[in-house]
C-alpha cells in the first residue's frame, strides 16, 4: 500500500508516492511542516493555501475497457 502526498507550491502541483516507512520518516523528520487536510476542500490546489497537503493511502487503479453490446428483443 502506498501513500500519496499532494501539495501545491508556487502554483505547481506535486504528487509524491511513499511507502509507509518513507512517509513516517518524512513526518518524524519535521520536513513536512504543513497543514494536513482531512477532506478535499477544492479540486484546485491553488485554493488550499500555503503549506497545505493532502495525504492519501491507497493504490492507483487503471480501469479496464469492456466491450458491451445491447440487444433489443421485441415481444
């Protein structure tokens, strides 16, 4: 399971993937002197404010396309 840290800096969005050990080390080092969000206030990170980050635990998924055919039958 990965941890994804999303942050905004000078108008640019950065997404960094961490293992549990790596993110724990970052947190313990004090390097992440940030305000952590507990929900997504706005999808535009420019409105999050300075030193604000979103930490998400999960896996990246890729949907698989499926071919679907619709068949109509009249009574």
